[in-house]
C-alpha cells in the first residue's frame, strides 16, 4: 500500500501512514525517474518515515531535500565481509542490500521473467497462476517463417508445433515487443507470427529467441458473455484522477 496509485484510494489514508512512521530503521527508496529501470511517480513510495533517504541515480530526479538524498556519484562500494555503500564524506554508510532493496523488491514482482529454461511448466500457488507454461526457442527454429508460399507455410506451421516442447538450452531473450496471439489454425495468424520472427532476427541477430506462452485463461474461462452465453475476450481500462 505504500505506492502512490494504491494509497490514493485507501479509505483511511492516515492509518497506513501511522504504521509506516513506526519503522525502526530509516529506509532507502529510489528517487522517481523516467529512466529505464527507474521508479515512476505512479509506483513511488508515498509512505516515507522520518529519516528515510532517496537514492538518486538519474538527472531527471529533482525536488528532494539534499539532506534526505543519496547520490550514487557521491558513493563508493566498500568490499568488507559484506559489501557496503559509503558516501565519500563519511556521512552515510549502509549495506548494499539496504540501498538497492527497493529495486530488488520491484523486480521480484516479475518473478516469472526470471525463468531462463527452454521449457518452464506452469507455476501455481493454490489457485493462483503466477507463471504460465512457457517454451523458449531460437527465432530461427520455426523454419516456416521463411517459406514464401502461404499454403506451404501453413502446413509447415501445423507440423512444427513439436519443437516448442524442446528442452535444450537456448540463448536468453534480448528483444521484446507486445505479445501476439498465435492461432495455428489461422492463415492470417501464421503470417503475423512469421513476420514477427523475421523482424526479431533482423533486430537482434542470430541469438534472437521467441517465447511461446500458453493461453490462459482459456476461451471457455472468459468472463464476458452475451445473451446466448457465448464468451468473449475483453479488456477493461479506467482512468483514475485524484484531486
């Protein structure tokens, strides 16, 4: 609940603030930044405790009290029995884990992306699916992508599903774009997949890989139905404005 976009809708905003203020040790949070890997304003911590510090690593972070910030350019890593982050003037010293803990926590939310195996089974916690079943293979492996004849390409794609269950190691993914729906019964879908594969090869090179992820929820689990009970996929969007 410490994130700005969540706390804005808390019915009793002072309640979590009082609990946060009881923190025994001041924490280090990432200063908001639009840079890649940074913390956006939407995900910023809005429950600071007295003595908390902001770690500034980007030039677009501004508006903070200098006494409550730690700039990475002012610090060194000290190799002792444990790695420490120490400001050169000696006014700040913390373990590396304390300094980058906020970053690690944010990355832990996307734990499913840590899997680097060619085949990863579905991972569930009780009834919650935290990671869909995934196959990772070289972008060059689906040979049908280079076939120019549409009919021949379609037949190749229909026969080429078996390699998706391969277990041999493949290079890590280095190029990503918006996921596309893969329907191997559709000529148009196979054409779209083929163009995406060829584009990934041109962009990344011979090490390009592709992730094939199971469709979940399945069509029969779609929540939107019509008067006849037919199910449809749907996307819900909303704009939240606070004053």
